[in-house]
């Protein structure tokens, strides 16, 4: 530990020097002159060191103090020590602030530091993306001047921040944000902003899913209930009526069964965590079976269906799921192509993998519908889909199965020019 300057030693030394100069002046009969000269020299010495200190503190860029002796050497050394100490503390403080900011930047939420008057102190990069802040140009600006939503203004005015508030993003109305104010220091707040758009979308998907399933089941259940209500011990239908009712009820129960099976299939695919790619799938044999089934399904419409299949092209994957993909695409082409249409199915080896393509000369699909075809229960034409017995889940199943097999469904279609559905299984799955 450095020693403090001793007043006793300084005053003692000063007194001794004055006594020595007084003795010299007494001997030379110039006592006053000697003391005056010594005092002036002492002042000049002190002022010289004052100028050195001023130059060192305000002009020189070097850290080391100027050469000095006596009391000034002690002062320069003390200032130099304090400067080193302050620089070390400032360096530690900068490192701490940098680590804090790096940590806040790594958070998945936007963070804004506010004073109690809602002026902005600091924000991370994500806050600039989610709520449109511009740092550092927005420093000192009130946050409610940037987020002008009435609900947010009321949220600030109420000063009850126990619950967050949900608002559309000022940057994009498509985003939904959750804002939560947290007091964390004297007269300071943290605004934490989360992008909950995905959660809102999932919630909407869940609601739509429940509504769609309820809607799909309502029609067949209504039909069954209607027939059952008119059938009792006293009002049995005649043979012709019973035959018609029996066929209708059988069709409706099959429709419900198909819907439940597809829902279970879709749920199983989505819940799967791993796909066993080591299983061999004999696609040519599978397509041969589907060709026979297609002929039975095509009995009424009399389409010209051609199969161009590489008999040696096999892949690895899940056989039942791939069969569902092929079956859904072929069945859709048969159902939605007008009678006497042309349907071409191809399964060929290409440099980029195994390519499946099915083309028809049907009515085609508008672009705004193509983008949504793989959504659950989405139909281009609701009336036509019901007439064909579609559930709206087939292409959703195709999408998820292909995703598990590292592929995706490509749809090319124009109104009046037919449609083309294709996908490519990657080379690592091709045998």
C-alpha cells in the first residue's frame, strides 16, 4: 500500500530550508534579499511543476508522468496510479457492458431499456426488427411516440404491468407481438417483446381444424340421424326405400371412416420422430397394384391412364406411407379429371434421384389455390369435392410423408391446361 504524504516532513524540510537561507543571508548581511530570492525560486519551482502537470494531463498522450522530484514526484506518482486504476475499472466496466449487451442480443426476445418517462435508453437488434426502433438515433425518444397503438397507450397509462399485452407489430401488421413491461431498477423499466405470430397461427390452425372436422362429420351424421328418425317399429320403409337408405347410410359411414383413418394417419406421421429409411420399398410392384385398383376406380369415367414405370427402380423408406402418397395423387387425378380424360403416370430414375410425375388434362387449378392445396381440409371447389367424396386431407398427408422422406410436392397447373404433380426422392434413398 502506498504511503501518504507526511505533512510533518514537508513542513520540517521547508522550515530547515528557510533557516539555512536565513543563515546565509545573515552571514552575507542580505537576510531579506536571500529570503526573497529563495521564496521566488521556490514559487518558480512549483509553477514549473504545475505547468508540467497541466501539459501531462491535457496535452501529452503518454501515460507515464513527467520527471520530477520532491513533493511533485509523489503527486505525479499518485495521479498516475489513480489513472491506471480508473482505466482498469473503465476497461472492466466496458467488458461488463459488452457482455451484458452480447447476452441481451442472444435472447430470443426484443429488449428495450426505458426510463420512467418512457424515453429509450438502449435496445437490442431484435427490437429494431420487431418494433422498428433505430439505435442509437432513437435514444431519448419516448417509446409511446413510436408505438402509437391505442391499446399500448392505455397500457402505459394504467401502470399495471403484471400482465403482458398483445399488439400488431408497427413494422408488419402480419406479426403479432407480446409486450411486457418489467420494473428492474430505480425509475427504469425493461420492455420485453416476443413475436408470438407462430403461436397465434398454431392456435388458429387448431381452431380451424376443430371447426373443419366438426363440419365434415356433421353432414354424414345428419344423414344417418335423418334416416334413423323415420325408421322405427311403426314406420318401417318399403324395400325400395330401404335399399336407397341403406346405400346412402353405407356411403356416409364409409366417408366418416375414411376421414377418421386419414386423421389418424396424419396424426401418426406428424408425431413420428424417426423414419426407418433402411426398409426397402418395391415401388414398381406397389404401382402395379395401384394400376389394377385404378382400373376399377376408372370404370365410370373411362380415362386413358398410362403407366411409365422403371421396373428396377426401388427406394428405401416407409412402404405404407409412400403407397398413400402414390394412391392419393392417382386417385385425385382420376376423381377431378372430367370423363374420357388423359392421365399419365411416370416413375423414372434421374441424376437427381427417383422422380414421380402424374399429369392430367383436367380443368387445372388457379395459382391462388395451388399455394394452399396441401393445407388440411382446403378445397378448390367445395361442392365438387363433396360430390367426389374428398376429405381435404389427402394432399396434407402427401406433404408430410414427402417431408419425412426429404422431398416435397411440386404442383404445376393452369386453368384449362391440366395439372402436373411431381416429387423427387433424393439419391441417398434410391437403391
